[in-house]
């Protein structure tokens, strides 16, 4: 049997066709796909090595490439790139200058070896992006987005992390801030950075020469709430001073605003909210919020479509409340066990996979300061109208509810009763202690 080296190279058209077929057959396993194609290319079509190498690189984002190179060097894609980077047998390699190796050990040695491998394959120095999430108050981030201060807020989050790492004095150097921004893949020119620092002066920090004196969390919460009141932004119960979320600060401004939106959803865990309400709270149109979810938050923010149903029971006492006035006109009827019911689509429920910081820190102090600074016109907000079944029954047993201190005790509420076909099902109920359980079931509608 002839050896592999004796095999003649395939014709260009036929080789590329077979290479494309091999690529498509193993699309489900990217590592195996790249390695098999690289071996085929080296054996049968060395003239296509540059084309295959560019195709593998095009399928790898920069962040994933750096992750594989430094943490999974045995991945098939990295091995394929290394194989394609080797010179052809009949082409002598150019002489390399003699470089005295550095004597290093531990993690630094692994980093140096990884950088050398990266340079040998791609001929450029690797750009390592730090995607370590930083602390952010979700309500503070929401106000920053609504007030169009998200760029300055990101600088404040990064600067606060620098201050935390250097003793917590609250004073940092501008040069260190610029260096750390590049470390997080946040690129601003000198002119842009000066404009952002000038735009955040007096709110996020106080500049003094080449130093920045940062505003504290508590003071910043008060200032942003006052700005929101002055500009007519909605506050209500959505006030700073909650447990911080860990948010990735790297990337574009659009990605940063999307992550602030995701952290707010995670803080409000299991939030039922309409698109109009989201747009009012974040100061962005509904199209922009959908863009965040579809392009930047795939797999992070989950949306569940919900329905609400009403038993249409004629025994509902009119003197308690006219429940029929809360059933929309577009509600559709259905029958179950001879009874007439109606159901309609309601607002969606959102959840997000964003990790919260394990400690509350100064959240209570911030909330107290914000509550004392807020005016009477914007104090309070709508009463809670969405309950789980357990929370609804607990509310009925509370003394505060029985005395009428929890809003209108006769106002109907929506109680979550389960899921049916991946849809959440709620029932519109009157908070009546005589009838604390729902009259419908989640899966009764076929």
C-alpha cells in the first residue's frame, strides 16, 4: 500500500468539493470538524491550507479563540490551526533568530507558553479580554440607561473596582482608568474619554488634575433619583439600594445597556411586565429592548408567554366587586365540565441568568438615603397585583390586609396556578378569604 506521502494532490475543484462535504458532515462537532478537514487538507490539498485556516478562524470569535488557546489547547480547532500553520515539507522554513528563553514558573510560565503558541500560529500578539463581571446596582443601572448616562456609569463601575483593589480610598488616576478600560475591551480615544469624564463630573466623580475622586454608592443613588425626578423619569418602587448583580462590562455600549437590562430582570426574578412598562422604565423604545434580547441576551433572558382565565361564575357577589369589568373584550370563551370560562393573553413573564453578589453591602443605607430624598409626588407606586398561590393565601391571612392597609382589599388580583404547554396560566381572582383557592385549573383548557 502506498504511503500517505506518495499520494498525488487532488485537482483544485475536486479537493475543495470533498473538503466542503467533509466540513458539512461534521458540523455538529466543531472540534472534530476542523481537525479532520485539516488532516485531509495536509494530505491531499496543501494548496487549500490558507483557505481552510481562514474558514476556521471565521467560525471562532475572538473571545472563544482566546479561551480555547489558554484553557483548552487540546481542542480540535486549535490543533487544526497548528497543523495548518506547519510549513510544507518541500518548502524550507525561514531561519528564526535565537532568543534567550525566560526562566519562569507557575501560572506565568503557562501564560508565556500560550502567548508563544499564539504568536507561532497567527503571527500576532494575543489580545486577552478580561470578562470578569463587576458589581452593579440593577436599579442604579436602570436609571443610568433611562437618563442616557450608561457610558459614564460603566466608567464609574470600572473605577470603583480599581478603587476597591487599591485600598478603597475612592481616588484613582486617569491613566489607570484608561489602562483598565483597554483590559476590559472598552476602547475610547483620548478625546472621547475626556468628553465622558467631563460629562460625568459632579455626578459620578470629581476631577482634580490627573486624579478622579469617585462619588459613593449612596450619594450617587440620591443624585440619579433627583435627576430622574427633574427629567420626569418614572421611579415608583424601582429605587436604588438593592443587592448588587455581577455584570460583564466589556464590549460595546449597546451590549452594556443590554446587560444592565438583564441584571434588572434578574433582580426582579419572575417579573410579569408589559413592553410598554419596560420602555417607560428604561427610556428606550420596544424595538430596542427586543434587539437587546435577540442579539445580546440569547440564553440569558428567558421570556414565557402567559394566559389569564376567569371562571365566569355567576355566584360572584356584585356587592364585593364587579369582576366582569376587568375581563377584556377580546377574551375568548371555552367550556369545561359544562361550565363557561373565558381566557385571554396577558403580559409575559421574564427571568434572567445573572449572578447576584453574595453580600448586600450598603444596600439598606442606600435605600434609606434614596427614600428620604424622594419627593412626595413620586413616592410609592402601584400595589402588587400578581401573586403565587402561596403568597396570595399568606396575604389573606395577614392582619395588614384585613385592616385595609394594603391598598383596596376588594381589588382583583392575578394568581399563578401553573403551566400548560409551556405557557404560564393565571386566574383573575377577588381576594376573598371565603374563597382563597382558584376555581380553574392550569391544564383544563384543551
